[in-house]
């Protein structure tokens, strides 16, 4: 099937989405967004861009489906285990000094990284005095996160990640297996709050000692990256920590002068002023 639309048509569609639904994709990386829209167009077998655009604009159910396909939902538990080893060794001991711990996972997708952090906090004896906020633009993936149910086929990889990150328990003790699914223990999810939050348009909503936003900024244009980093800076307490993805950095950002990288290999910064 032929792709019969380009940058102008995509720009018009994004502006229409913003006007109708309030979702602002206009500052997302154009190359990444174009690939995802092309994939959606082909997957759902549209015959013209007009039909595709009209369906998104007039059918809220289809628009939800489109958001799910457009937004990036790739994640896994304890992804980059050496990153989590650094969190265990250098961040959690600092968090332990606070009377109450607030952590924000921005762009959390289906929540695997929120559950990962809850496990680390539980093992450090800190989960009961912690609250983990998981936010995403996509309400469909947040519903999956709330349930804490993931494919059993992924548990072997997650267990390997867990052990490499410094875990010493039996990873399977954190979930109950039922046929092809694994449901994570409610002692973890009770300390979580999942809600929709649009990094493009929404502002800070609390004060945190640790913010995760891993492999999200790479899908934004430079100006939007700068705007989101300012939201994080406004949300982070003095001496709090900001954790980004492996291909992301604070270097050359407007807030870089206020932060110091915690580890030369891992993308975690401490706010110093």
C-alpha cells in the first residue's frame, strides 16, 4: 500500500489533534513520529490520508488507539541492570535519610520500571515510607501498569536483570504465576499512584527526591526537551536525583550548571543548587 502523505499533512493533523483533544505532538521528533504514523496508516489499511485524518479526528476510540501506537511504550523490568546497581549503591542510601520518599517515573508506559524501583526500595526496607508516581500520556498503558500483570515469558529476562543489578532474593517471590501471566505482589502496587500526565503541556505536580525519565526525551525536539527538563528541575528537591536514558544527557541544557553527574557511566545527576 502506498504512503501518500508528507510533512505538511502530518503538521496539519498534529494541529487538529491539539485543537480537538489537547494532545500536543507538534514538538515530538518529526522522524520518529512520521515512522509511527506511517506504520499506523498501513497497519489499519487506510486508502487515503483524508480517511486516516478524519477517523482520528472524529472517532475518540480510534484516537485512543492512535495515541497508543504513536507513543513509545517499550520498557522492561530493571532495564540496564548496571544502572539499577548504581541506584542500589549510590542513590538508595541517600533516599534512606529522608522521612518520606517521593519518586516520579515520567513516561512510565506499562510500569515495569516503577515495579523495579519498588522492589529495590522493599529490599532496602524503605518501601513503606515511599510513594512512587507513574505517569504517561497514554491511559491504556497506565491501566496495564495498575494491574501489575506481565507476560510470564518475560520473567526469565527480568530475573537475569534482577540478579545482575545486585538482587539477592528469588525474583519469583515478587509475583504469582498463573498460566502465561505473572501478577506482581500488591505490597508493591499499594505504594504506587498511576495517572495521566502530558510532559508537553502539564506542569510540575509535586516535589520529589528522585525523578526517572528514561528514553523519552530522545523522541522530543530540542526545544521540548529543554521545556521538559525545566519541569523536572522545578519538581526536584535540592540534592535530589534525575535519571535519564542511556542516550540522553543534561549536557548543553539550561539546567546543566545546577547538576553533577553521580556516576561516570550512568545517566544520573544530583541537583546541587
